[in-house]
């Protein structure tokens, strides 16, 4: 549908692309809640800090959102913007991963 609109009404094609992505995301979220609940149960059994688990989920979400936004930019011919979105996502993931790595190092130090 988006491809047909892109020729005649490019401003609507972008809206259709983003809207279809949001609808698909909402459909997928219902199945993801079960997986998140399973991970939450696993985290509570292991005694890992809940904030670390939350951080990991946010990192995963940032990766998916970055990939989606980058793909939309590429579809509409803006490769440079796509590359900048990917860079911003990678930097954000790196910064958010620092507490997780720090906790991992602390756990290893306790084992030694």
C-alpha cells in the first residue's frame, strides 16, 4: 500500500508506513508480555537486581526502535539520516549498558 501511495501522495505514504508499524508493534506486544513475565520470574528467582533487568529490556527496546526508525529513513531515501539514527542508538545502548557491565564485574569480584 505504501509503495502505491509513494508515487502519487508521498506525504501519506510515510503516514501509512509508520501507522502500519505501530499497529504491528501493538499486535506483537501482547505476545511479548508473556516473555517479559517469564524473564521477570527468572530474575526474581536468581536475586539479580530488578533495575538491571529493566535496563536490559530498555536496551533491547532501543535497539528495535532504532532499527525501525533507520529502516523508515532508508525507505524514503535518507541514508545519511538512517546512519545517524543508528549511531545515536548504538551510543545510547552503550551508555545504558555501563551499569549492567558494572554489576557483572562486581558479581565476578564477589565470586573471586
